[in-house]
């Protein structure tokens, strides 16, 4: 790169290509600040030399937007992606593959912000255009379908998500074969939908297959292999198979530390998952130690307001709570809420999770007024965002019933119980409402 700068000049196309490649290397290492700096430089120089609407300029803008997205800078990412999408539509037309790719990227940024209606609308448009242009079984069409399934999954529309993911998996198997990496990825995505529905047996069966195939295909230390092992460990954790979960999570964390380094985002995610398994076993000291380390490294690497940093803060708050460290827990939870409200908005699922956690803390302290106030706000926002039958909405309503009962507000509690009382709701919540 330095030789090209010296030989060709800092704005020569080949120099900028080298800069872009180096930025991608930084990004793959989780060095977001260095990657962002280089990508801004490439974009600005291409804007000057080629113009703001040149395809290479737009590619640079799209690459920078993805770096913003990976850092949780959703506003900056969205702004760039909207501009790129609009310019490619004008330059190449609304049906061009690059236009559709840009629409798909914007849809994912909407998804990350909890703007699921916008994400769903864009994803459907991309799928319909790719089906017309490329056919129903083209890999790009199937990628669009997988993105839509992810949006449905997050909205709690599991029937639609599962139906699409089964279709995607079957078509990829026919097209590429059962051992192709894309087939294995589609199997993993379907397993995550099973996981979200509490279909642990189905999830485990698929995830074992995915793990075995990635080990054969890519090797035991490949990042995708480690991801598949980590996903299986999460399924074990939810089934209460803590010994198996802990064993796999330790292995994944150690291999990622060796392969990627102790501060890589994937390594820190592994630490968080292992801490969660310790947490569920009541190993508070081990959980706290890992969570503090993950939080500090994320603060250094990603910044204090990155979504992953805030996840670490929220998890550590729960661990403090379970150890009776009420002051520390409440302080961290309030910090997570305030930061998530600024970064993600007041109605984002992660913001609402933090609010629900704080409401539970107030509830256990018998601070019923604050608990009731927060819980009502969470319910109203979850009903709007997720719908009245989403598990998170129902869990909030069940908590509010308990809060009403503890305040002797029997009429309000009974009214909510009537709304909740049906076989489907009890299955989703996992307990008999007549016990309340």
C-alpha cells in the first residue's frame, strides 16, 4: 500500500483499492476504528476523483455503512445506505442486482434498529424483484428470503419464519447439495427459529448436524465451526444441560482466544455466553468475573455506547442483582436503559428488555409503584412493536398481574388474567396461569 502511494499517488484507483483491502482486514480483526478511518478516506477520495454518483464511490459508501452498522452506529449506517440505494436506483434502475443488494443491506440496518415493519416491507420488495429477475431458486433470491425469515422470527411470526426457512433450506440443498456451506448455513438458521420457539429437540438435532458438517467441511477451528458449536451450546443451556453447554462454551472461547485474540468481538461474545451458563447454574463469582472482563474490553474496543457493550452492562447488572448487590445492579440497569434509549430508541426490543429488568428489580424490592409504572410502559410498547401474542408481551403482562396482586388491586389483576388465560398462552409462558 505504501509503495503504491509513493509510486501512483494517494488518490490513484489502485492505491484506493489497497486501502480498501486493508480496511477489510482491520474489519475482520474487529479493529473497527482503523477500518472506519480508512473507509472514510477511500470514500472521500473517490467522491473527489470520480464524483458522488460513480459506481466505485457508491461501493465505498456501502462498505463504510457496513462498518458503521457493525459498530452499532445505526443512524450513520442508515443515512449512507438510503443515499446509496437512491443513487443506484437512479443510475442502474430499480431492478438492477446492485440496487436490490443495497435495499437488502438497508433492510438489515432497519432490522437492527427494531424497525421491523420497514425491514419487512423492503425485504418483500427485494424478494419479489429477485424472483422476477433471477428466478425463485437463485441464491440471491434465497438470501432475501432468509433475511425476511429473520425479520419474521424477531417479530414472533414463527410460523411464517419456519415455512420460509424450510423452503430456503430445501432449495439450497437441491441447488448446491447437502454438504455445501450455504446449505449448512440455512440449516443453522432454521435451527435458530426452532430455538426461538422452544423447539429444543428439533433445534438440537439440526445443530448437531450443522456442527458435524462444518467440522468436516471447514475444520475444527474455523470461525463457522465455532459459531455452530456455540449455537448448540445455547440450546443445551436452555434445556438445562449445563455440563454440556459449559464444556462446549469453554472450548469455543479458548479456540477463539487463540485464533482471533482475546479482544475480538467473537471471543467476547463467547465469554458472554459462558458467563450466561455460569449465571444459570448460580455460579455468580465466575459469571461476574467474565462479564466484567467482557464489558471492559468491549468498552475499549467498541466504545461505551455500542449495543454489545450495553448487552454486557445489562448482563452484569443481573448478576449483581442475583448476588444481592442491589445498588450496583440498579445503577448499571439505569445506565443500560438510558444509553439504549439514545442509541436504539425508546421502543427498541433491547431498550424494553432493560426496562423490564429494572421493573423486576423494583418488584423484588417491593417498590410496587415504580414496578407497575415501568411494566405498563413496557407492555404498551411491546404490544405495538411485537403484537399482543408475542412471548415477551405475555411475560410482561404476567409480571403485571403479580404486581397488581401484591398491591391488592384484585380487579385489575383479574382483568389481565382473563386476557391471558388460554391454553396457547400457558404453553408459551411455560406455566399454569391458575397458579397465579
